[in-house]
C-alpha cells in the first residue's frame, strides 16, 4: 500500500477491480495470469481458494521492486558513500573498508565486479556501520535514499521503485495477502530505503542479509552470559552474519515467516530457490514471476541477461514479466534516463 493512502475495507473475498493494474498493458500475459490467479484463490467458492493466513507473497528487492543498478546496487552505493565521501566517517574508515569501496569504484568504472565482492561488501557494511543503533542505521540509509538517482532526471534513489510492481503489492494487500521483501541487501539498509520510498511495508515484513547486534556495554561477553540492563542500547555489532541469497532465502523464509509462500517474485538466478520453494509440493495453487530486464530506454536494461531469464522461465514454469513490453511506464512519465 502506498504511503498516505487509506486501506480499503477488507472482506473475505474481494473482487479485483478492472483498473487494478492500470500501468500494465492489457495484453501483458503476466498481468492476466496474476489477475486470474487472485480471482481464483480469493474466491471461497473456488477449488483454488487459499485461506488468508496462507496468502503469503515474497518479493526480491533489487531489480524486482526497485532499480537494481544505478550505477551499481543501492547497498554498494551507500557503502561507497559512507567510506569515501561521508565527512563524518571517511577519516575513520578502515583499510579493509577503503579497499572494498575502491573495488566498488572500479566496478562502476569498468562494469566488472570482483568475484568475492559480495561477501567482502557484507563484511565492510557491518564494520562501517558498527556502533549505530538500528534506528540510526535505518535513518542514515533513508537520508541517503533521498539523494538524486545519478542515472535519471527527476527521480531520487528512494523514488526508484517500479510503479507497476507497486500496483501488484497494492492488489495483493487489498486481497488479504501478506507481502514480504526477501532481499540480499542488508535488512536495515532495505528498511531505510523503504522508509523513504512510496512503499509502506512494516519492518517485520522486511527480510535481508544480517549483521550482528549487541548491547552497548556487552563487549566480548557472549549473549548467553550477558543481561541487557538500564544503561544499554542495542547497536550494530560489526560482524557480518549471512548473505541472504539463493538457498539462504528459503531457510530464512521458513525461520521468519514459518509459512510456505504461494507467490514469489524475483529477477535473477539468486531468486530461483525462493521460487522453487513456493512451487514445490505446495498445498495451495502457487505461482512464481520473474522480471526480465529488457528495457534499455526507460531502464538500465540488459538484453542478454533478459533473454537468459526468459529461457529460464520457460524451462522452470515461471511467468516472465517484460519491463519493455508489459509496462506502460516504469518510474513515471516525468522520469527519464540521462
């Protein structure tokens, strides 16, 4: 549900309005597949009816709900800023953090990412934001998200959410689905980005990569032996715990949601395990949708990657979403690539 909008009155079965996905082209297969699905599973008289408590939809973030690379991932951009540009932190940055940030600069300049950058980046994020409370970390990310999207006119990073996909979330929530973001990005970075964005989603429904959390006076004492006291605050502990990609998305869904999803939305191979988890041996009718980054005019498309994803969809039974052919707009008509 977009911020500032009132939730419609909920009923056990809610008819899908004709303009529910008005930013999608009428002949878009993915649109019609999703509308038909919701009509079936929200109808108590249907053989495909799904009880409300089992209407769980999981979404990847980067490239699925929001701009994936401008010029690289949001969480890589924010680390680069923190380490190399933030006047309050750059002189405190460790040699390791600076090396990782410079690798990101090299990635931006050459379009080639080091093979081990994802894990090293996760460790650098954990250490660079160590000591902040979770609220301070979220607010830091939300403020950074308000900066201009470098590759676009008339858009901030926080506004770089795909408007047709926001309509999908509205449609699902209006039909009693619970929506979760399950991202490879640090969960607090995602919370900050979402906080500044048009998407209104509770923190409890945002899952991502994780860093350690400790009490301010805990030191090296194990949490099993330490008691949180009146003088303590919870702060980022500085240790990177897990990168939430591939199979890790499946395990964290079970750990944190505890219900097998019936809908999964992604855009890359790192989302395939999550999609298969939704589809495999599901008691209820389930579907998986994958975005194809095939729009090179309105978005930073990659035709070769998009074609590979389209073939994967055909092979695995996923429904392909063409950003180029299925959507009337991506970010709004007043936004344009530079």
